[in-house]
């Protein structure tokens, strides 16, 4: 059984600023972290492997320094780590990214039976939530997004049952394998790496695959394969807040004002 | 040779063999421990051994300890007549009776007096255990009324009584002289006056044999019981920690190793010797804030469990086998529970009171290291802390770029190599915690008023790693320490002012293991110096009334760990014109606020909250202001006061008290 966990290194967005001139993220000097949702994807992959056997391979597309991110995955216990890195992959939008990741996953699936691809719900830098579904569509995998619990994995019948976290409700879905899951933070609490694992991960091999390995048409990857173009990027102006009534002296009155306001703005579904 | 003498010789040989075999078995167990160098500075060690072991300094810190000192010194003095007793048993001609009278009589008087004192002391000790045992004598596995305790008291008592009986009968027989030099035996001999010579002979023989058998049994019994402390405690005082602070050494991060202590043999020989030195007096238990508020931690139990674990696993370990009883787990006696290990605030109260200088706290930290590093097992609320520390170098995970925001209203200069004299190491609480930012501002104002050349590292400042280290996350601490030391050295920092005792302790003591040797000053210490040198001038007018009635709280990491008790008090009295009020437990006996040792970042679910216990104590003096000198204490007191609805009482850091004294 092969489980592929897709992870991405992202700038620590609590510390990110946008360059007002170039409309791009100021990345210089900003620490890099593993996309938080991806830590949950990794954890779920490891838990499923620990329960059902098989292997977990962590895959990331990024610059050569993304090696650090994959070593973190190794320290958590993944069996193998593959870095997809090539100048030709650079500048990719979600479409081109899913193209490269799909090709890498397909290549991994040549040696082993692909059961699951697990991604985070979205990344905290782009916030598009498109790469996971993109991979599923390209590879013809069952697409199960926003999973907050894997209820059952039946390897014999090749079926999976998951719970999806939707707005105000849950949805339980049973579907055939192989499947791609995108997971939300509530699905688990990621483990903490032990020191022996950390030390091993420093020595472990991170495979690096470039486009010579994947052999993709250059028009489908990187900047060339990316139809998205950013016109403008900006932090939205925040409107000034307002204090309603005096909640300390007259909580009921203040609450009444608040409800009125919410209804007025159509923010309270009645 | 008479048959009695033959029998005694055989019994004596057997008991010596028993004693040596028992002691050797314990000694071999010590050798299972890891190496640790405690052989340096022999003269200072000798001095401390005299003070703590022979001088019984800590023992007598509690009034009842005098009773132990009497037994201890009686034991030493009575080694002489007991040595004579054995020699005479083996070679009847070797007896003190052959000494000249001028020596014999004072000697006899001394032995009689000491024996009487010892007898009284064991009776008092037994009565204490029976009728008015303090709560701290009882723990899960060892009780005040343990067989072990009464056996030893009984042994000593019987030895004394047999001694008197033997000599009284000898006097009655006319074999020994009566007189002022043997008051007890002479008095007793009168009671035997009318007895027949056979009767007296029998009394002598019975007393002699009782004395002989108890003495020989005692020898065999010592190394097999908690009374091993008779042999271990004196060397334990010699091998005490000589460093300014009791901090486990650095770890080497090499693949294929285990980290921390997860098996008893991963302790050092000195840790194991601590186990044999413990007499289960329970003083650490009485001082421990966790034990006092109903947590599962009991420092005495930690040491006891380590010893039991060693004894139970010893035979298997000698043969290179695996331990049969885990060191950390829920297996009862001989295993330490994880929740107990996590309950420690590393306040050091246990080590402060231990009469034989046992180091309980470092053992807890070593076992935490094993849980965190080898097993990644820890209370779940620590996961965020560890990640925040590693990722953003502060406990809250706030962006490092925000570090200098506390001083946005002041003109604070960055530390410039070669220009700035003092680095103000603000610390995470001082930089990020809303309330403690006020303390940073107050201190900055004071430093400016005194015209000190100082600067900050701003967003380049990193967490000192105190909580990481106390929580056993040595791997991440190691990285933080190396980064900080490198940055300080690169920036040419030599003098550092901290407003947090935890930063203070870590920079001053922990970083010594990383070759750091800077002048580290806690702000209370530095302000005291500025006042003394006349650089800081304070206006006293109306300040006392503003403070109202005040009480001072000693931070564990400033006080017990670094001995700074006077500086905060001096500064307080200089700023307000009056000494602060004191709590019942103060200075060395100060009771932790509950936040040290990484407890700041953990839930406190069992028992009473430690901060509430301390807040209640502080309110006994009906204060208007509680004066602290630590950001953690500040938070814990304010939270505690709110919890019990007493938040009209203000909590002030010493820097705020001084800043208020500056006038405007």
C-alpha cells in the first residue's frame, strides 16, 4: 500500500508582508515552515500506515532548500521523501503544480499500489485549495476534500469511508480507492519528532527529481504552463469597528443592538 | 578459648561477612551508573562534608533535627566502647579497664552520658513516630510507623539498655568500680544489690549476649535497609554538587543513542548514591509545592522509586539483561509516574532542605528528557509551546518582528557593538506579554534616568530556552543556546541586564556549559548597584502611601537558584522608604508561584492550584501591594488574585516600584 503525502514549504505568514511596489510577498528573511494543514496530512498518512501497513512517501515541489521541509517529514517517520525541483517547475500556478505532482505520484505508483494521496486542505500562502483537487482530477482519483476523520479503510474491498467537515454540518462519504483526501486541522494532532528520528533524518536521503526524471512537456509546467496571472495583490483595508451599547451595564441591550445590526447586514440567517 | 568466645568469634565473622557482602552489593549497583566527575576541589568538598554531614547543618534547620544530631554524634562517640566491646569479645584481655584511672573515669563518664542521651533520643524519636508524626513522614510506600524505623530505634535503644545492664551488674559483682564517673550504672547496680553472685553472673551474660547479638545484627542490617544512609550520606555530602546551580549536563546528539534517563542505569553513580543516602525524612516532600497542593509528585518518592528500581533490576542488569521494572510508568513502587514528573516546577525547594544534599530536581529533568526526546511523550499542551519555540523562538508563537513593539513609545536604542555597555535582554514575557511589557517600560525608564549606556537586540533577540530545558526538550534548547551564545559573541555583548529570573539563570548558569562567561545581572541587582553608586536618585515623597501595605515574594530562580534575596528588598526600601512585609515562607523557604519548570505553559488539573496556595498565603498580611521580581510570578499572582476575587490587591514588579519612585 502506498500513501503519498503532499507537503509544501510556505513562508510563516504571521510574519509576511507584501511589497507594495512589486505586489509580491517579501520572502527575504521570513522563516519557512511546513504548511500547517500539510502537517495534518502527514500525520494522517503516518497513522494510516501504522494501522494498515505499507509506506508513506512525502512529496514536495519547491526550490532546493525545500529539502529542509522534507527532512522534517522524515523526522516524523515517513519512509521516503521526494523533492521535485527544477528551474522549469518555477513560477507554477495551481494547474502547473498539480501537473508536476501528478506525474511524480504516477511514477511512485509504478512500483507500489497507490492507495491514497493525502494533502492539506489548502496552503497558508496561496490559500487556493486547488492543488489537491487538481491532482485528483488529473489522476482520476476519488476526490474527498475537507476530511476531518477517516472512518474506515477497507483494503480488500478497496473502499474508504470518511467524514467531511462542511459549513455547519458533516457529511459521511464512502468511495472507491484510490482516493485523494484533503484534510482539515481537526483531523488529528500532529506528532512531535523524537530526537533519534531527527538525527536519522539528517542523514537520510531526500530524492530529488527534476524534469529529466519526470519528462513533462515544458508548456504544461512552470510559468509557461500557468494560465493564472496576478494583477494586483494587496492587504484589504479594514473598516473601523464600532462599539455597540454598553455590554457591561446593559448586556441585554447591547446584545439586542448586535442582533439588529447583524440582521440588517444580512449576516444572521433567520 | 571458651566456647562462648568461639561462638562470638564465629558470629562476628559471619556478621562482618554479611556487612561487607551487603555493602559490596550496593556498591556494585552504584557502579552500574554513568560516569560523573565529582572528584574535583577536594578541600572544599571536605569542608562541606564537615559542615553538612558532621555539623548536621541542614538536619538542625528543623528543631526536631537536634534529636537526630544527638543520635548521630552518640553513634560516632559510641563507636569507641562498641569497638572495645567487640575486641574484648574476641580477645578478653583488650579492655578499657586496663587504662589508667585518670583516663578511664572521664571516658566512662562520657560513654554513660552519651548512652543516656542516645537512649532518650531514640525514645523521643519513637514517640514522635507513634504519637505526633508530622504528615510529611508518610508517603505512598513508606510510612511514619514503618517496621524499618522502629527496628533501628529498637536496636539502638536495646544496645544502650544492655550496655547499662552489663555495667551495673559488673559493678554489683565488684568487677568494676562504682562512682561519679558511672552514674547510671552505679544507680542501677543498687537495684541489683541483693542478688546472688550466680544471678549477677547471669545478668552480665544475658546483657552481654543481647548487646553482642543486636550489635552484630545491626551491622548486617545496615546495608540492607534505608539505614544504608549511615554509610552513604557522609560521602554523599562530600560528592555534593559544587556548581552554582544544579543543572544536568549537556547531551551529545549522536545517532543511535538514547536520550535522557529512561532506565535506571542511565542515571550517574552520584544519582544512585543519592538513593542510598535518602533516609526518607520527608523534608523535601514537606517543601514541595506540587506535593503540598495534592499533585502526584513527591520528590522523596522520586528518589525512593529510583532506589527500589535499582535494587529490583540490579541482579538482571549485572548480567547484561533487560530491566524487569520500568523506571517511568504506572507499575507502583519502583516506577515514577509520568504525571508526577510533569508536575515539577523545578523550584528547587526539595534540594534546599535536603539534609544530605540529594539532588531531586535534576533527576526529574533527566527523566523528562527521556520522555520528550526519545519518546516524544508529553502533555499535549506542550506541543504548541515546543513548535512555537522552535519556529518563532518565543512561547506564544508571536512573530519575532514584534519583539521590539513594547518600546514603541520610548526611544530605545539597539545594542551597538563597541558602543553600548549593557545589553537589556528583554525576554519573551517582557517583549510580548501585555502586562510584562509595562515592566520592560518601567525598567527602561529607570535605566535612562540613571544614564546607563544600554541597548536591545530587538527582533534579533531569541528566547533563552529556559522552559525548553526544564521541560527536557534539550535538543531544541541546545539549538537556542548555541544561537544565543553565537549572537552575543558576535555582537560583543559582555554585560547583560535581565528582567526575568529565568533568563537570568539560563544565561548565567546554563550557558556556562556553552562556554559563556558574561556578566549577567538581574534588574533588582543592577538597580541596587545604581542606587549604591549614586547614579540613580529617587524621590521618596508619598510613595509609601501609594504602595500601601506591601509584601514581597521571592522568585525561585532568583532566590533559591541564585541566592539573590537582599537586592529586591534593598531596592524596595530605597524606593519606598520602608522594608517590604514578609510572607510566612520567605527567602530560602519561599513557596513557588507554580509557573517554573515549564509549568507556565501547562494545565494544572489535579489538586489545589499552586498559585492560589501562594496568593492565599500572601494575603495573610492583608497587603495592598504584592511585590515580585519575575514575569511568571507577576502573571501567577494576578491570575490568582482574580480567581479569588481579591484583585483590588496590586501586583508590582520591583522595577515598577522604582520607576514610580523616580517622580515625574
